[in-house]
């Protein structure tokens, strides 16, 4: 699942409780940084990719960034 799809899905399930700002904070990056990653304008480091997999509990996988 793409990261942006994960965020949108969680927002539909939990409303405002699942905002991009919250995910950015959990990842230790800015909301702008997260936005650029979601739009494909920035490739995250391997360490950040690992953190994304951890924060999303495996719903977003490393392979999702290579497709």
C-alpha cells in the first residue's frame, strides 16, 4: 500500500485522529517532508523507510516504494 493511501485510509477510519501531521511527528519528520515523500518528489532514506514500515505496522512495505 502506498504511504499516501495508508494515510487516507486511516483518516477515513478514524477521522482527524489520523492526520498527516501526526504521522510526520511519529516518523520524526516535518509534514512538508512527508508530503514530498507521498507525492514522489523525495525518496526517503533506508532508515526512514524502516521507520515508515514500523509506524504503519507493516501496511506500507519497503517494496511499495520501488513500484
